[in-house]
C-alpha cells in the first residue's frame, strides 16, 4: 500500500478521542518514569502488561509507544539536572548537559534536548513510514530459516552491544534462553524444566522476570550503595529559552544526531549507546567552540539527545516489520503484542493495517504532546525529583509486587520475583547486562519455533539453513559479529605486546 | 605485562560453577523427554544448544575470573539488602497464609523505606497502608482484576 495513504488511515485511528487519551497517558507516564531514577520505560511497560490485558489492543500499544518516547524525553531531564542518567542512552547527554546546568544554563540545555528530541523523533517517524512498508516487502519472502538466522543476528549483536564484554552479554543472553525453555513445548505437548511445579508449565512470566530484574534488582543495588553516592539536583536557573546563538549551534547537531540514531536503531544491532556517543564525538570534532567542550557545550547536548530519540524510533522498524526487538523496551512492547495474540511482521501489516498504521501515526502525536509537556511544563517534572528516595523506591517495589501478582495470582510468582530480584542485584554488582536476559526469554521460544519449522519443512536437512541466500548471509553476519570482538582484542593484545 | 598482578576473582568461579550447574539441569531434564518429532528436530534440540552454550560460557567466565576480567567493587551495605529481602519474604509469607494484599504492601513499603534510611517507621507504615488500600480499590473496583484477599479485603467487600 502507498505509505502516505496508509498513514492517513492511521491518523484517523490515532485521532480517535480514546486513542488520543491513551497516547496522553503514555507520554505522561513515560516522561515521569524517564525523569525518576530507578524506573524506566521497559519496567513501566512490564508493569502495565497485566493491567492492560483487558483493554483495546490498539489503545494499549499506542500507550506503550508513548511511554517509550516519553522515557527518552524524561531521561534527559534527569541527566542534565542531577548527572545520574537513568539509562545508558542518556550518558552522553549528562557529559555536557550537567555542566551547562551547573553554569546556570540548565534552561537552554533542557530546551535544546526537548526540541532536538522532537525534531529527531519526527524525522525518524517519517523514516518509519517509508522504511517499514519497504522492509515488509522484503520480509514477506522470508522463510522460517531466514527468521531463525535473523534472530541469531539479533541475539549476537544485542549481547555484544549491551555488555562491557561479549562473554558477559552472551552469559546474560543464555540465562534468558534457558528461562525460555521452561514450560510446555508447543509442538509435542511435553513440559520442560518444570520440576513438578504446576505454575511453571506456562513458562516464566515476562512481567515477573522484567520486574524482578529491573525493579527489585535496582532497588537492592541502589540501597546497598546509598552510602557511597551523593546526588545533587541542579536548580533550573535563568531563562528556559534558547538564544539565537543557541539555535544556530543546535540545529545541525540535531540533524546529524538523527542521521546517526535512526539507521543504527533500525539495524538489528540495537542500543542507543553507540549512536549517542558517535554523535557526541562528532559534535566535539566539528564544533567551532572546542574550548567549551567539557564545560557545557550546547552541541554536546543537542546531538546525543537527537540521536537517542531517533534510535528509539528506529528500533520500532525491526519490531513492527520483523517482530525483532533490539532494546529492552522494544522487547516488552513485543510481549504487549503477544498478549493480544498479535505477531508483528508482514502479516500484521496485511491483516491489521488500522492497528499498525494507527500506532505509527500516534508517534507523531506523541512527539507533539511531548514537546509541549517538556518545554513549558518542565518545572513540574523537575519537582518529581524531589520525592524522597526512600518513598520512591518503596513505592516502586509496591507497584512491582502488584504488577507481578496481577499477572498471575500465586505465591510461586512472588518467590520467583524475589529470586529474579537477587539475580538482578548480582548482575548489576558483577557487571552483567540485564537486557539480553529479557530478550532471550522473549525471543528464544520464537527462534526455536522457527528453527524447528524450517527443519520440519526440509525433512530434517540442516543444510536448509545455508541454502537460502538470505539466511546464509545473516548467519555469516552473526558469526562475524560473534568472532570479531575476540579477534580485535587478540590483535590489540598482539600490538601492545610488541610495543 | 609481566609485572601486572593477576589475582583470581572468586565471584567469577562462582558464576562459572552456577552456569555449569544450570547446564547440567537442562541436560538432565532433556533426557527425560520421550516424545520426538517425526521430521526435523524435536523438543530436545534447543535444550542441547542452550546447555552447550552455557558450558562454553562457564569456561569463558572462568577465563575472565583468572584474567582480571571482573570489575572492581566497593563493599556494599548489608543491612538495606536484608531489609528489602526481609520485606519481600514477609509479603510472600503473608499472602501465602491469606493475610491479604493491603497488609503485605504496608510491610513492604515500610521495610523498603527503612532500607533507604528512613527512621519514621509509623509514618511509613501509614503511607504503605494508604498506598496498598488505594491500589487495591483501584484494581478491584475500576479494573476488576483480583488481588489476593485477606480479612481486610473481605471487609471492603472486594
């Protein structure tokens, strides 16, 4: 279908009053959780999954997307004002943004972040409109072996980009894959790894895992290190408005950040860290004011913030067209689709164009709402930061427990929540990335299904995996991505030894 | 390079051991599956792949442990961890014996707040109670989702 016409129909869906309300709730919640430390968009979507189970799918998914976009806006506020970025995507923003706030230029820093996010989010959403139908055309020819190969690429790149070393990332991923094995095998009806516990027959609940790792793990980690860190909120002093010079210095970084963020987000490489840091280093190289970098250069806020939002939009492309999540929040959104029995992919574009295009159209609306929420109303969000930390985390744990028990009212579920919480704490302490566990649990069973389907069609001939040119290429990419870090490190070591 | 002090990190050895145990569990469980698929690979294939991967990663983590591959860590405070986990265990026990959602949340809120350094236990218990009551009412009345009920919840007619 013509993308413009499809988008027009989507707008009709997105502009329905109920869906506008869902979008508004989503962006409000998203901004709030983005601003608050210790709670992010992935956790929020996880908590809302059981609550939204009975609601309209289109509305809930519009709300989830609003949370995703809102989280990206809110995260920058925290990074700029207290220098503790809520998520790794805001790390680069904190570098210059917090310096600007300390120098009394917090207002323009927040403004360039919000406007840059809006520009980037809007351009990137236009990117989705044109890229998604094209990718759907490609994906429609995919066989199960191609999907399996694609998931292998995602597994490897996600583990490699999220962790400090590929072994750590892969360890997290395989723990997730192991958890994904639990429960009844859909093809033969036999149960795996249930150890006689009936609650485990349905498999590990995604909500329980995500909430345990993100909420309980984070609370334990922060509580255990509270005596080590002093946080200071920088008040927003001076004017919120950007001067003409601020505008002149911001618009190019916004566009360049978008150019980094969207393609990298759309590739199944995932992660907003790479584009934000690429953007930061590029702005640092290109700036006319190199002496300001390290002391609060506005380019260092504008670029990474745009890159960060553009990559969030980018991750929606593989999610919607291939059913492939490349970030923790995208993985939770996939779980959101799955709870309504919807499988993102070419078929969903054909069967439920209203839902898919309604979702895409709502992204434009969410972006516009976020610009308004984050510019004139930024003071309101800053006030959220003054919630005392003990009450904040106590509240997070209460909602975490509520979300878990609403998903599946059973004591076994609560025990698993506590166990995953301890696991999340230990993973933070010993520096294992969290997101690959969640992606492993969600994507592992899908990958297994595609593999078995491929091999059943080929009557058990494993060569089918390399006979399709697409699948062979993807598997080669996955293999290269797996081996490259080790080879590069080996070369680096070789060099340093000969020096 | 020779001068670098290479200490072994016990945490890495524990991680490696845990991964190996997990692999063993998956492998053992796999052998108990009896039905196989006619064509292609059956339900045993994925467990074998995952277990093999875990064994390789156990070795990888062992290498990290011997090569300073683990991050430096500060000594954590133990009391907050005990308080939060204690709160969670109290929730599990309370809901297990039918004490209800609201009381469980009251205790969890107060325990977590104490873990983060609050000393006004009565105030926190009151806030936790209000929060538990609020969410319970919202869930049962507005969203008609059921949360575990105890004596208090039955009093509210939930």
